C-alpha cells in the first residue's frame, strides 16, 4: 500500500485511540481532582495512585445485567446511546491537533496531524455537535419513565438554546481569522505582537472566549448547567433506566464532548499548537497541555459551583448570553472595519 | 466510477428514508427517518460542490427544526393512527378506483423519468459546463448574498422575527380571566 | 460523472413521495413532515441546476427556502399544539366544523 495512505490511516487511528483513552483518563482525573479538592484522596487502591480505576469501572459495567424496561421502545432505547457516542467521536473529525509533519523525513510531503482538514471545518464541528442532542432526547423519551422524560426534554431545550450563543461567538472568530477552516484559524494565530505577546485570539476576543466557554459547558451538560442529569433532583435524568454498556456510553459521550469543546477552544482562542519559543514540531505537546488545562478548568468548575436551577439556566442563556454574544459580534465587526477599511 | 456509486448510495438512502417517513405509523420514527433523509440529501449537496449548504441543512433542518418536531411529538404524546384509518389509507388496500389512480401515478413518474433521460441538454454530467471552484466558495456565497440578495436577506430576518412571535403567542395556554 | 437528469429524477421522486404523504396520511405532524420532504426536493433541484450552470444563485435560493421552511415549521407546530389542546386529536378529519 502507499506509504502516505498508510501513515494517514495511522494518524486517524491514533486520534481515535487517544480519544478513547481521553475518556478513560478523564474518569480518573475527575475523581482524583474532586477528591483532592475535597481534601481526601480519590481512588488509590487499584493500581499505582488509582491509575487502573477506569479499567475496573469499565469491567464492572461490562459485567452488569443489560436491562430494558418493558414499556421502553425497543429500537430507540438502544439507538440513543449509540447516537450520542457517534456524534461525540465524529465531531472531533475536523479538529486539528498538530502542525504538519513528515515523520522524520519518511515522507516527501508533510501530512497534517488531524483526521481531516475541510475548508468548512468549523461548521462540521458545529453540525455534528447539534446532532448530539438527539441521543439525549431519544434516551429520555424511549425510557418510558417520567424522570427520564423530564431530563431528556430539559437537556435538549438547554442544548439548543446555548447553541445560538456558541455559534455567534464562533462567527466573531471566523470574522477575525478570515476562514472557516480550523487549521487556518490556528495558523492565523502564529507569531507575536510587540515581540512578546502571542497572537492568540483570546486577547482580541476576551468576551467571545467567555461566551464560548460558558456555552461549551452548557452544551456538554456539565458543571453548573447539569440540571438535566442532576443527581440530587432527577434520580439520574435521562439515563435513569440505563444499565451496563448502554449506560457506559453516555458518560463516555459526555467526556468526549468535553474533550472536543476543550480542543476547539484551544484551537480557536488559545492558539492551538503555537506557543512562543516552542518549535512547531512539538506543537502537539503544547496542544495537549492546553486541552488538559481546559479540562482541569471544567472539572474544577463542576466541583466548586452550585447548580443552576432550570429556569435560571434558560433565562441566563436567552436573556444574557445571547445578547452578549451578538453585541460581541457587532463590536468585533465595527472594530475590524475601523482598522481595515 | 466511485462518484456514481456514492450518488446511488446517497440518493437511494434519501428515497428509502422518505418512503419510510410516509409509511410509518409511529410519528417518532417518522421524524428520525426524516433526519436520516436529510443527512442523505446533505451528502448529495456535498457531491454537488455545495459544502456550506450541506452543513447549513444539517445545522438548521436536522439540528433544530427536527428537534422542534420531536418536542411537539413528545409533548403531545402523539397518538399513532388507529388501525382502521391506517388500513383505509394504505395505498395497496384501496378500492379498485384509487388503485387505478396509484397505477396512473406510477406511469406518470416513469414517463417523467424517461423524458428527463432523453433530453440531450440535461444528459450532460453535472460538472461538465463549469468548474466547481466558484460554486463551492463560501466567500462568493456571502458576497452574492449580501449584495445582490440584500433585500431578501433583510425580509427573511423580519419573517423569522414574525414567526417567532407568532409561534410563542399561538402555543400559549389561554388564560382564564381572573 | 453523474448526468444532471439523475439528480432531477431523484428530486422528482422525493417530491412525489412528499406529495403522497400529504394526501394519504391522517396525522397532522406527518403531513408537515411530508411538506418538509417536498421543500427539500426543490432544494436539491436548485443546487443541481446551480452546479450545472456554474452559478452561485443555485445555492442562495435554497438558503432562503430553508429559512422560510424553518419559520413555517415553527408556526405550523404552534398551530398543531393549539389545535390539539382543543380537540385532543391529530387527525385532520376531526377539524371539519366549517363543512356543511
């Protein structure tokens, strides 16, 4: 087979493999970080410092009994977690995680590190993320139970409301970078201003970054916006009736969505794999560090902030965040025209 | 050759999914099958060098409008059509007169297909007359949208505002005068 | 290479499927879904002709069709909810008060 094709397939397989590892590591990281914040050790029995805990969790879930309530819709009950997880993995398809590489001179022309580089890549991420709503809605409805239905309806209403602010903050980024391709947006953030400030978009768009971060947290049903799966109020929300493998797919989809949001935030606002002083071929390590920092921020928020009530959540999304992101877009457009007219 | 294969795959999926949409009793299944049909049509758009439109279709139609349909189906707990009306409505169980009508419809579509295949102008491959660079450029799309079609753009935004206000008012519960 | 007529035939089949749905189904939501199928078939025709002629207008018009379809679906569903609250039924044959 052609070497280039082989290496490209290897990069794609590696990305998929790293995503699965990411969800496992996040399970562990969340519990350890939560533990340390609450002044206790997290899991520490299984493996050194609890490193094999995710493996133990997965094995336990695999051996549980596969239940399906009698009134549950036969096809949709199984389809819902599959949809969630598929959308979560597919959304990472156009996220680049490194610069081009020739694999130490093995290839004549470099290949790009990332699954695909499409010239409308940002829209692909957004489109597939909005497909993730279906998994939750169908899970809530097909379980044929009132807690699930409430959780599913609330989660989907929340997700489509915060998608608007998400998209508007993305529009401001596209305006500044001049392209819809995520790789080009990252490359427009290379270099320095005044010799020491990196050209990251977070310095040009602080409000936009805040809006994006908040909307991203609300999109993944995490941290202060996780009312739909509120463990204290709704039993377990839309995944009440799920067990074993079907259940395991839901948190996995959630963690992969978190990883995708963090990766997109690092790419769009934090300069991706560019860092002053670090050579471009080490960019993937820089990217990993930024995504890790963002994920730590996610976990930190979850175990520090109290939960929004559902009507507060919806009011905040529609009445504050959406107008703020629209004002951000208009202000960005005005300033850009002033300097570039 | 792979192009034709991809075309057959996407168009076959779209037609089968749409046929199942109108053939399902459960409205929840109909909505989900329609989402599948939209995904197939988005694939056809991609093949026609319209990536922005394909993604806009997925975002707007499959991501928002169909979720709205799902909400309404769940909110109303939409009942399945009962068996009697379903049997009466099924095309193959109609009395002879309407079976004849169905036959006529099939003959019409076959004739239409034949006429379309024979026209010399239309038989050219899609990409033969012009290259795809202009058509697939989002920049060009935006430029034409905001210059030539400016009025339609503004009118559509007012239309959406009116529809939003109208939907909120129509779906409101009537308040009893207190 | 796929001839233009193939795309037009697919679009015609989709349109007739949508029209059949509007005529045959006795459920208001499914009727709205069939209207959406018809609108999409028209979008496909526009995009196919636009690509054939090398014109961007073939993509702009479906853009507007999608927007109008969104507005129409929103208002249509609100109407269905209001109707359901009155008659507890989604069968269009129950709303025959104006027939003599």
